[in-house]
C-alpha cells in the first residue's frame, strides 16, 4: 500500500497541475534525494492535528540554478493549512490592483473593528505599534506589516481592500485552484456574511512554489508586481525557520506562517551561484519542528550545490 501511495503522489501533479510542465518538470532522481532528506530529518510521518484529523507535510523544491528549472518534492499537491503564508496571495492582488492604477500604494485606509485582531506583535522586537480601530494608514504600510511582521490586523484590512472574489479570480488565472483565500484572520462570528461558514483556507507546496518561481522570473502578474513582492519578502523579520539552515551568503526572500500545529516557510534562496525555490508546510508545532527545519534547509542547499559543481 505504501508503494501505491508513493506512485499516486508522483502522478497527481501532472493531472491536477498539467500547466506546470511547460516551464519545469519533475526530476525523479532529484525527488528521491529530497525524500531521503525528509526521511532523515523525521518529517515523513503522519501527525495528529486535533480536530483536523491526521496530516502530512507538503514539500516542493524548484532548482533554478541551471539552464532549465527542475522540480522535486514530497506530497507537494497535498493541501494543508498555510497559516500566514497565504498573506502573500493577498499581497499579490493588492499590488496587481495598484499596477492597474486602481489606487496608489499611498492610498489611506482607516482601520475598523473587528479587523484589529492583534493583541501582541507577531515579531516581538518590531517597534511598530499594533493597529487599532480608527487608525489611518497607507496601503503600503499595511503591506509591509502584513508580510514582514505577519500582522493579522493588516491582513484583514488588505483582504477587504482587495476583495476575496478578486483575489481568487487571480488565483484561478494562475491555475492555483484549491488555494483560494476563504477566510480573514478572525473568529468566524466576526466574518462577513457568506464567509462565516466557508472552509478554512488551504494551499499546497506546489502552488506556493509556483508563486515564488514566478516572482523569481519577474512573471507574477508583471515585472513591477514581481519586484515589489520580492522587496517585501526580502524584509521578512521571522528568521527562525528555514533561514537557520542557510549560509550567511544567501538571501532568503520568503513568507513564514505558524499557528497551533502548523509551521510553514516558503521562499526564494539566492546566494549568487545557487538559486532555488523551497516550499514547506508541516503539521508540526514550531517548538518541535525548528531543529528539523534547520537540518532540512542545510541539506537541501548542500544537495543543490553538489548538483551544480
């Protein structure tokens, strides 16, 4: 049965995401090497995630160091709760609308309850105050808070500005069906009518990796949106996850997410000679998974470096 499951995992990406093969293809040898790393660090298990039942990781790597991008991974079409990682999808739509001249990055927005949900800063050393009802801030300020500090109040405001229907229309245009933004970051009783009973947002490692791949190629919507996204992701303040396994020479443009059982990190690694996309979603609490993330990140970097000697 285990071998049958592995076969199914390898077939799904080409059934559900056939468009991916036009610009990168899975390399079986690369996937096997990544499977060994996942096994060795202890992430090839099934975890109990409370009322969500049992869950597995979703993991993808796109090596863009060589002339042709190469995909590998483990269960990368497995949909899982992304926590704050899906804020990057919201940022994409906001920047798309700005690029279309619908409004400016410096458009002012008044924060209104119940969007002001944060009671503590996600990154404790960040000095910016918590958003509160009645604050007037710019779209640009909200974007920076949402991505660099993973601010939930900023995300709620930006989801309202962008509109979930429009975010998801852009998601569908990119063939990321199943990764729709369904919820804001607040309790269901405070949700807008029609969104109070929808399922929680999910995504998978392949969709998130594809998102980052398009940024790396300046093809997420257009070059301006891609470069704006990269600038935001490069200022990420959470460096406690995959960042810990990277050499000091590397820059990691990424978005992290953590909540309850889930700990996630997705981004672009670039040290000039080595460049790849790494996308990892785990159903493991942050305190337990951090050492595993460090070792996994180090070994993926070393693997790609060896492949391009």
